[in-house]
């Protein structure tokens, strides 16, 4: 099948593109390389296009004629969304709408969307199901929720079949393909802590130690990048079989605190480092942990990585081998 992957040079998109290619699919990546890395794609075709350029997006869709698209591209920094909400609301939606327009012109009626657990805000339940009320507390989460609603509207009117996969915290590295996490700036917790263990950062900063959690720090559900991409493959199979509306939370169903992540990196690396405690950041919910029951039941998905040290170990291997990230 021909699969169009937006943001395919980024962290999740590159692993996804590699898995698709390994399974014999014809892949075209669209990425403006503002945060992605050409080196992460090896021999996978890339068109350097900004999704805000609607004519270029449509031309790429018409030229490639995909059977399905996977949409990873977008702004994704929570704290930046709080300080610059219009950028996130305007540009994330514009990128998605430009893609939908191009896909419609190319007669592609299937899309898998990279959504987020941030749409739930501060849930009142321990485990978040797909039916948990949505109430995002930052513009990034709101942009994801609004695009989900656009997809629902198009599906309702027979214009599109879609899968919305609500990620919890993607983590780890694909050590088989040698693909890992390389962001500038890096905001994700595990690579930030590893950076301190490698001596590239003077300390790890913990934002908030007074949350209503067992140790006072935020709790998150970490899903391994390979498991996350496997969920996409399964969703694609369902869409190909005729499914029209798939909505799944993608997490392992266990939460780990910031302090637990710090201790895990210390165990895996064998390195001690300085930890600095600071005040909370605006827009950070105390606890976000998935209930993966629906995706397990309907897609047969099972995470291979369920222990924090296993996930951290793959990230440590990659960052140790690539201390400066991807070449160039």
C-alpha cells in the first residue's frame, strides 16, 4: 500500500516510516525538517514540504496518490503552546486541514491521526478510557481535540475513514533500526535525564514536587515507540478492512513519576547526577495514565515493553551511541 507520512522525519514518524517500509509498503514522507532529521529516513523518499503550504501539499498528494495517510506533523511543545496559543491553534489546525484537502483531491479516504492524552486535561479517574470527558488545559491539547472533531464531522458525512490514536508518553528507541529521539530543544523527560547522565547537562530539573501524587511529582504512562507504531499498523489494517471511525488510547496502563524516571536512568546508566527541584509549569496535569482495554480488545494490541527500566534501557543505548544525535 502507498502510505503518506507527514512529519515522517521526526521521532515517531521516522520509526513508523521504517516499519512500514520493512513490511513492503511504499512510503512517502512529507516533512519541513524544522525538527526532523533526513538521516533518520535512510533510503525512504522525502519531500521537503511545509504543511502550511497548501498547494505544495496537494501537489504531493496528487503525485503520490496514497491509500492511507499518517499525520504526525505539528507543533507539540506544551509550554510553548501556553505562551503562544494562537500559533498552536492556527497552525496545527491549518496543517491538518491542508492535508485533508490534498487527500480529498487525491481520492484518499483514510487517515491515522497522531492525537494526544493532553485532550483530557486533568481527569478525575485513575485510568483514562476513551469515554473519559475531554477538557484540555493547554492550547496544544485543544488543537488536538479540535482536529479530532473535524475528523468526526467528515466521517459522519461519508468523506473519510479515520483512526485517532491518543498517545500517552512515547518513549524509548528502536534499537533494531538505530532510530531514537533527537529534539532541539529537548523537552521530553527521559532524554533530558539521560542527557544529564551523559554529562551533557549539568543537572536534571524537576518541575513541581507538590502534586497530589505519591511522591509529589507528575505521573505519566510511558509507551515504547515500537509498541506505539505497532498500534498504527493495526489501525491501518482495520481501516483497510472497512472501519470508519477508530478512537483509541495508546498507553501501557501503568504510571511512573518523574522521580521514578530519574531513578530508572540512574540504575540503567550506573551514573549519579544532580537533580534540581523547581516550581510547577503551567499546563502540566498531575497524572495521565491510560486504560488500554479498548485497543487490546478491538485491535489485539499488546505492548512488548511494560517495565520502565526496559524502556529507558533502549533510550540509553541509543543516546549513548549518538551523544550528539543524528549527524548533521
